[in-house]
C-alpha cells in the first residue's frame, strides 16, 4: 500500500505524539522534583528550531529526524563536573525522586494509552479490535445485521471482476443476501464453481460472474471484506477498559516476547519503518484505527522501556534498585559504560531492522499464516491486530500486517493473537488490530549526550 503526503504527515504526527508523551513524562517529573533540565529535544540531528524561555535553564528544540527524542537532565552525565551541593542535579536527589523521574516516561505512555482507549470506547471500537482484546464479549463476534456492504477488496477474484468498496451484495447464486453471513454461507461451499452475484452500486443493480477461489481447506473465497462494525461503550465500561485494555496488551506483549525467545525467531521485530507503515495503514483505515494503533504503540513503548536492559529506563531503574537494596550507589562510570554499550547495541539493531524493513526479507510467520488462512467465507478478514513485529529498538512500533493495526513490542506477537489474516467468518475486515511488536522511536534514555 502506498502512502500519500497526508499519510506521511500522519505517520510523522503519530510517531511524534508517542515520543513527546514519553519524554514529557520524564520532563514533568524532573521539574516536579526541581531538577535542572538542560534540553528537551524532539528528534535528533541538525536543529531546525530552538527556544529557551526567559529565566529557564531548558532549551526546547526540534531536530531534523523525528524518530527519537530525549530530555537532558543536569547531573546524569558521569563525565560532567558535579557539585555535591547543587540541589538541581539528578544525582543529588533522593532515590525516590530519581526512580519517579525515570519511571515517569513509561508511565506517561500507559496514561496516554488509557486516555485513548477511554475515548475510543465512547466513540466506538472496531469490532475486530474487540475480538482480540475481549474475545469473550458477545459483541466482538456478533455479525452485522445490515446489508453486506463491501469495505475493502483484496487482490483476487472480486477485484478482478470489478467489485469496489461501497458495493452492496444483494444476491448470490439465486439467494437473497441480507448480511455478511449469508454471503459466507453461499460462497464457502462453491470454491471452483462459477457463481452469479448481484451487486447494487449507486442505486443500480449489476450482475457479476465470479468463481470463488478454492483454498487448501476446501473453502471458497472471493476476497472482499465487509465494512467494519463499531461497538460503543457506556461511560463506566469505557473507564474500565481504559485500565484493562492496556493491561491485556501488556500481557500479550510479554507472551509474544516469550514466544520469540522460545522459538529463537526475530522475524517479528520491527523498526521505525515498520512502525510508520503500521500507523500509515491505520490512518488510511480511518481516525478510530489511527488512534487505536497509537494506544497500542504507546502501551508497547511503555513496556519496552521498562525492560531491564542497558540504556532503557528499565536498566536505569535496575541500578537504582541496587542502590535502594544495598544503600550504596553503583559505580557511576561503570553504569555509564553499561548504558553506552546498550545504546550502541540498540542503535545497531535499529539499523539492521530498518534495512530489513526497507528491503524486505522472507515472509514472517504471521504473514505466511495470513496468506494461507483467509476467511472461511467469501469475505476476507484479517485481524492482524496482535501479530506485528515487536520493538527491537528503543521505541514502540510494531510491524503490522498490511492493513492491520499493529503495535510496537520488543517481542514477537502473542501466539494467541489473531494473525494478519486470521480466518474469521464473523470478522469480515482486513484492518484488524495487530499485536504491538515494533521498535519504539523514542530515546530510551534521558541522559542523551548534549550536543
């Protein structure tokens, strides 16, 4: 799928929102404890714009490459001169203040995800997302009772015949089509058999002769997806989902990471390019999918940064935990070396993953599954919501299936999550949520070197 100027702009905006939320968490916590923040940078590379409020020690700047960000707090760089009597330095604050400041970035991501989940619940969740997040909810699998309106057309039979989004199926093989289930029941057993379909377009009925493709499972498919169904929550339910949904996404992410380690499979790791593609695909699907993907990525970014790895917030919290338990600080130079090595490693991974995302490689497991298992009906449904590449970089972006919302994660998607084309007769929409598995584009550390 190609992206136009507006899609590219939305990709940049989406990534910027995730980055700004994360770094603002660090910044606000640092200021709350009266730490001196020297720089707040959105992006890296050449500076495009900078501003320093009168009387403030902080330089706010926007740099040319918007995929990373950082907050530079005085006293975090072990190579700078430290005055033990300076109350504005990070190192001169209590362990509690330092823990809160570092944990505030991931917390801000979770808070952002909760807010987005709450607002989406009030406006209406795409049914396929609910199928992933609340599979036991009857509304997640309820079939739309209205006319079978085509929401998307996949490559294949229907596309070749000239079917377009917005068409309404009214008859198939002589049987009236009232909803998507009727279309599934007629098409599924007619793989390889010429079938007459009547479609209404712009008030005019047209007849199409199509031969449903016969899948390896013996099911016929023509490759159309019904218009998405949206489920609205009551106020209380939306508030509850703001807590439970991010938690469920976190559990899925952790399960995905465990599966990735268990299978020694890195195919589900995605970088900034994969994350951008996921956001762009979601933007093309509509505002709800766009914000749902941001909630997914924000959760993944928060989790990723909490991992106890060098250079990540979780790694820094590990050193503070050591200080809390032993009542003595870790060697600052040793800690700096550990984080530097971690940053170099993460940057190398980002580069390698980005190269793979740009130039491609063998299809990942979820992609293969998607290719081999389309909807059991004549429609195609691809809940790729939980099958996206996981964040291999300090950020959050999952490399989702082609049109499914994916999320960043540091691990392969959960094995229980629907694949980008998981078959589901009740979910005729290929724009399903994908599991957060991408590299998050925010600087995982707050101690980025000053320019």
